[in-house]
C-alpha cells in the first residue's frame, strides 16, 4: 500500500498553521518530521499527522 503524503501547503490549509509554526514545532520535537520524496521535495505521512493531531486532542489512536 502506498502511503498518503501531504505537502507543506496542504498541511497549512488543513491544520491552519503557518510555515514558520510547522518548522518551529519540528525543531522543538513537537511535530512529525517530513520524509524525502524527491531531490528537493519533502512531504509528511498522513498517518503521522493524524497521530499527532489525535495526541494534540488528547484522543487515543485506539478509540
């Protein structure tokens, strides 16, 4: 199965976060790191973002 990959602009729109907020949270270890999808392109695994969002909401992934 091929994972769903979200680009930064998709994250900004879906989560309502700015580019600087995303990278600041990554630097602080509070946001998932992206995966390399090309020479100059990265993206985030949708599954990692869903888990992060659930953790932010205090909801277990098993619920």
